[in-house]
């Protein structure tokens, strides 16, 4: 997976905070893309990926 891709369901355990956040990010990404306003897709994906990775670490530690 590259830094600019939203992780798919095979890469995130279902029914977890990371999965819920990833689903929200996908919907928000499409909303922003279709809004007609400018937004930095690369930065969006990088920020989203950082949060998902952190959530997954917390889940692995049993803290999320």
C-alpha cells in the first residue's frame, strides 16, 4: 500500500476504531473531492494514514 491509498478492509480488522475511522475517511475524501473546493489530497491521505496506524497500535496494545 502506498502512502496515498486508503487502507482497504483486508488491511484493517473489522469492527474496530481504525476500521470505523477509515470508513469515515473514505466518505469524507469523496465529499471533499466532489465539493469543488481545493484540498490537498496527498496531505489528507498522509494525515489519515498516521491516525489509522496509531489507532491500530493502540488496538494491538488493547487500549482502543
